[in-house]
C-alpha cells in the first residue's frame, strides 16, 4: 500500500510543480547550469565585448580603455566581496563552460590592465586569487592555457617597469641621505 501511494504522489507533485512554474531556478532543462550574473561579470562581459568589437574593426592600436567601469565597481567592493566574486566565477568542474568563459573574460581584463600599465596591485591580487582557486580548471582547459602565456609576458613587462621605478627611487633616496 505504501509503495502504491508513493508512486501516485510522485507524478502528482511533478505535475503540480510544472503547472505552477515551480521548476528549479538553478537548473535549465538540457542546457546545463544557469547562474545569474553578478554586476562585476556583467560589467566585465560588456567591456570585453566592446574591446573585441574594437579589435575586430582594427582599432587595436587605439588607446581606448574599456574596463573603467569594472575597476570602479571593484573599488566599491570589500576584499571579502571580491574574493566571493572570484570564488563563484566557476563551479569548480572542468565541464563548466560558463565558468571557463568567465575566467577567460577575467584573464583578458587583467591582460588589458597590465598592458595599459594601470592598477598593478589590483591585477596581482586578482591573479593570485584566480590562480589559487581555479588552477585546476586553468590547467585542464587548453583555451584557458593559451591565455596564460601572453598574461605572463605582460606581467613580466609590467613588473620590470615597476622594479625600475623602485630602483630609481631607492638610488635617489640613498644619494640624498648621504648628502649632509
């Protein structure tokens, strides 16, 4: 009797849920997982699309900066909120296409920041957390691995420039300290 009763209630509850539109807000049927975009990733995707459109129109040499809204938004967030955003970028699985796309967009943003020689400390902090939290996905996905080499070159170039400025300042400080 109990088994028959359970079999009868299961189809009824499914029908009720479907009829009332009470399906899962997280799962899409047949298309994987759907996550709402945070404001940060909406801004990142918008800026990335603008940068891609400009690149497609051969404006790569132009000095347009598309990521100002992203940096302004990050300035409003607490460090723990930024960490939360980075942690929730992916689901942590290699099959996460949406997360891989978000990682790709975020890496492109960091690359643009480093190439523009702006927000070096922010880039280092973001890269540190992304590499710590999502290294398995970065290594497992070839399209993400391809983004890492130009990022490393840009990071090295930016660091060399910054190191040169540090050295210059230290030399000046040493020179003026010994002049009495």
